[in-house]
């Protein structure tokens, strides 16, 4: 943008038109429903900007104002990160310590042995805590089986840990006996 003294109504209208042209060349790739909603919002914002300019032009003493009109890539087309919340991660994972001297599981992300591991409860896959936290910062799915941890409910856990299965079976047998 030029010096504020040289920036006049015609420059503002030119910038609005350039933004509109960029918007319409991008929005055509969207689905009908999204496109219609965004076009309506864009038209409303354009009308408001033009009304602001009209008001400014009719004033006796003109005060300067800043009007940020993005040109180029619009915010609506930015990628939306799809990541689990910390609550979802906490509910779907458990941290386990392996006995001293045991090899532990191999982290599927960094391929190193994990003495302290974070296990996804549903599928039983284990990872270093730091590795899986970084992974969940980019992706909500288990890196091995692609299970989406956002879908986790304690009732749909399919635990593959043998010791947990044995204690579950024992508790079921004991509860059935009483």
C-alpha cells in the first residue's frame, strides 16, 4: 500500500475488486452449499466496505481509517487441522512402565525400545509418550492400525494385552461364580 495520503477511495475500490476477483476464482472449487454460504458472506462484507467508503466520502472533515482487505489466499481455504483434544488422548491412552531389564515394546514411530510406553487402549499398540504426543499433534489415528482415538469409548475397548485379558477373564469368571 502506498503512503496513506496517496491512498484514496479509488484505490480502496480497486483493492476490494481485486479481493473479489481472487475470492471468486478460489470459491468455484467448493461444493454448492459451502460456496453459497461463503459467497453470501463475501457479498455482505463487500457491501459493508462500500457503505463505509460512502460514509467516509460524505463527511465534511475526513478522518483516516485503516481497512484491511486481504488479497490472495483467503482464510476459508486454509487447511483445518484435525487433531484429538488432550481429553480424548488421555481417555484413549494409558502409560505403562515395563519391568527393569525387559526389552519392552518397540515404538512404531521411532523404532526404538520403550521401557515406559503410552498404549492406545482400543488396539493395544504402544509408543514412546513423546512420539505419540507429537503424532497426535498431527493426526488422530493410531500410526499402526489407523484407529481414530476420537471414537474411543471405554465400552468399545478391544484390549490385546494378555495380562489385562487374563485379569478381565478372571474377574468375569469370579463375578459369574458369586
